[in-house]
C-alpha cells in the first residue's frame, strides 16, 4: 500500500514522470483555490472510476473496453459537475469548463488501462486515489508560485506587500509550461542520481 | 461468449442504461437546487446593477420587492429608483473569446450614463478574460457617462476611475474579451435608446 503511494506520488508521478494530464495542469493552476478543487475532483473521479472498472473488468468484452472506460469516467465526472453546481455554485462558476474536461484527463484513462483492468477493486481504488494525489501535489506546488507571483495572494488572501508588481506572465498558461519543465528536470535529476547511486559498482577495467 | 457480438451489444446497452439511470436520478434530485441557484444569481446580478449588494437569499428577496418589471419590444426591463434617478436594468448577451458572455446592465432613463453592470455567465480565459467578473472591472461601469451613444473600452489598464470620460479600461492580454464587452456595450446602448424612446 505504501509502495503504491510512493510510486504514484514520486517515482512514477503521473505529471512529471509519466507526463500525463498536463492540459488542466496548465489551465487551473493560476489560483490555488481552483487547483485544490480540481485536484479533489480528479482524485475522486480517478479513484472511483478505477474501482468501478476493476469491479466489472471480467464482464467487459474486449471490443468495447475503452468505450466502457470512457463511459464510467464520464459518469463520475458528470456527477462531480452536478454536485459542484448544486452545492458550491461559486466554485463551479470559477472552474467552468474544466470540470467537464476531467473526462479527457489522460491520467484517469491511463490508470484504468494500466492498472484497473488487471487488478482487484480495492487496490485499484487506492491506485486511482494516489495517482490523483500525485497530480494534485504537482499542481499545488505550481499554483503556489503562480498565484503568489501572478496575483500576490494565496487562496485569495493578499500575501505580497502593496508595492509588489504582479508578474503578468504567471497568470497565463505559458508560465505553467515553464514550471512543469523545471519540475520534470528536477524530479528526473533527483531520481536518476538515486538510481546511479544504487547501481552496482562496475567491473574494474583491465590493467594495460 | 464474452466476446460474441450479442453479448457485446447487450452488455453495452445494459451498462449505458444503468449509468444513465443513476445520472438522471442524481440530476432530478438536484435540479431544483440548481434552478434556485440560477434564479438567485440572476436576481443578485440585477440588484448589483442597481448598486445593491445582496449576499444571500433573504437579502435578495427583501431588496427585490421594490423592483417593477416592464416589457418593451419583447425585452424585460427591471425598474428601480436609484439615488433619485429611475434606472432600467435588462439582460445582455454577446460573444466573448470562448463562448457567450451574459449578464445585466442598468442605465438611467435618459440613457446618459450606465448605472451598473454585472456578469452572470462567461467562459473566458481564467486570469485574463475571466477578470471581467472581478470587482475592479465592474466598478468602472458605475455611473460611467455615455458619450456619443457609446462607452469606449480602452486598451487595458487597472481600472479607469474617471466617470466622465465615457471610457473604461479593458483587460491587458484579453483583447478579444475586451472587444466582446465593447460590442455588448454598444448594442445595449442602442437597444436601450430604442426601447426607452430616446
């Protein structure tokens, strides 16, 4: 269980290792509140879809495998959308079209294909939830920088002093590209170094 | 058996049926709440154009009592006296960058100034065009003079506080959205003038 958590949060993080789910990472991260809600939404949908698909995996004919997966993912996404609209309409307005776009998030389909199709329901649920956490973790860090530098606030509360000039580029998607690139670079560097340190000592070269 | 044609068809049908059934159920138990939310947003926007801040259902209902409704050429106008002037508020809609921008706009009966502006629906870029819903942008419209039958949306700034120049600041980096707002303003002013007989 802990292994799955560590895998999906770091070693095989969906965003900077598997490079999945980038689209919404660029769009919603300019404000921390939207990122948090989006992260929770994606985690819920990924977990529940993986769980459901795992439950019915033995019944699904091969020809309609992907169609069934999309159906399940869309189902949960629409439920999330309806719940947001009914109970927190302000947030729903802020997130707007991005809630519907959860359906297209590659992470969810990726986990369904890679894990839920061939594992039992409860592990699949956990795998889905931890993948969602991996996604949320990266988005959160990016959004801290983007909101702080682009708006001067965190979760809407003004943090930067009055005279601070906001960095307009932080508000636009390109800034998320830069941060993601930096993240991928740092993340992979740390992991490669760890791998190299663990690699067996190479055989000594023969004396000339 | 699992991969036979018949099974595939039946399976897909049953699965779709089940999921859609659950979705319809969820929809029907929340539809009333969602309608209420929409109605609340609409009334809150209308009050906002009259300069009244109403933050919950009670305040909205209390303040909405004093508002009359009239129909002109098929368009509903909400009428209220604001600061001694009779103000008319009606719905607008116009294309933005990604979708349609909808809201309410109020003007005085001489159509000489905009009393207030509110946005209820928009799908513009978060952090850019979507900033039309922010306070600083909306505040510019309050009591802004209408000059030569229009209000000019300038190139982008931090909020024009001069009420007599008939100009408001657009949003930097959101040209198409700002242009969309310009079109909405022009058309609303034209419509108001026609309907109020000016």
